[in-house]
C-alpha cells in the first residue's frame, strides 16, 4: 500500500470522528450555554435601555456603561479591594474546611460527643453573623483577624453539617463487613466512612466557599480598615457614603464574580475527586 493510499484511508477514518465531535460541541453549546448567553444579553440590554427611557440619574440607578466607566476610572481601588477580599475569604474558607472536617470526624467517632456538642453547633448556626460580628471585633480587634474570623464562622457550620451527615450515612452492609473482618474504629473511619462522606463533604465545601466571601464582606463592613487596605465591603461602604452608585454596583458585581469563581474552583476539585467513582460527578 502506498503512502498516499494510507493517508487517504486514515483521513477517511478520522473525518466521521471529527464531525461527531463538532456535532457534540454544537449540541453542548445549544443545551448548556446558548440559553444563559441569550438571557445575559437580554437582561443587559434592558438594564441599559430602561434607565435611559425613564431618565434616571446614574447616582439613582446606573446603566452598565456607567458601571463599566466607574470600574475603569477607579480600577486601582477596585483591584486592591478585590485582592484583599480574596485573601481574607480564602484564609477563612481553608480554616472552616480544615477545622470543620476535623471536628466532624471527632464528633462522628463518638456518639456521646455528637449528642453532647452537635445541638449547640446547630444553635450557634442560627445566630446571625451580623449579631456576632461586633463581639468578634471586641475579641480580635479591628482588621484582618476579625474579618478572617467572621469568614471562618459563616463557612464553618455548613462543612460540619454536611460532613457529619455523610459520615453517618454509611451503607450498613459495608459497616457489618468491616466489623466481620475485625476492623478498628479508626480503620472504619479512614477506609469506609470518610470515602462514603466525600460527596456530602464536597457539597458542604461548595456552600462554604461562597459563604466565606459573604462573611469577609460582612466583616469588612464591621471591622474593615481604610488607608488603601480595605476590601470590597469597605469599598462598598465608602461608595455608598459618597453616593458613587456606579462604583458601588461595580463592587457588587466583583463580589458576585468572586463567588462564582470560588464555586467553580471547588466544583472542579470535587469533580476531580469524585468523577471516577461517584454518580454525582460522572459524565
């Protein structure tokens, strides 16, 4: 067989596969992306046109172009605020994840501990963070420590709730099998209960990562510091006082983008961990 004949056969074999990939991509685009893109365009267009039709001033309800212009003009302030909020949120989230999972494992290892402590954790979860924030400022002082503590508190309880639920949702037949082979309590924990709780744990982390941003911004409202060291919460407060409504919108949109980004990153990690064995993440 000549080289040209082999290339022709190979090209003929690959062509249907390429067409199939293009068709799959078009189908995925139509089903998953086309709707959100159209909705975004329509909402943005209405947002741009309605204030113009009603003659609303930018300090009352700014148009998207006003928000974009304010973000460009005060980009250095916005970027620094975003950077500070990201650092505070990430530290608070990591603390809530590590401590939350550790406390959940400790509670799940002892029924007495779980029945004694978990009800109080639920009670503490019902207290609004805004009510606790002034106490945190008194204890830790104004600045980063209080903001990180508030971000940790608001993201801590979803991790505990979901992880503990997963640790207590082990298949009974698997638990009996481990008992039959004389497995110790900690062998069951590391080899059976923790893997079984992984989907619940990832759900708690997805909730916690977005709440950590909310906690950081709330903390910045209460304990934020200025002098170029304030995060998005402090920037929003200053923009509201100075009636810079377009910049206030820009800060709010930046906070929303941060939340979406955090959620997508944790979802990606979750899919990497669960994608090969759990139905919730398998394609």
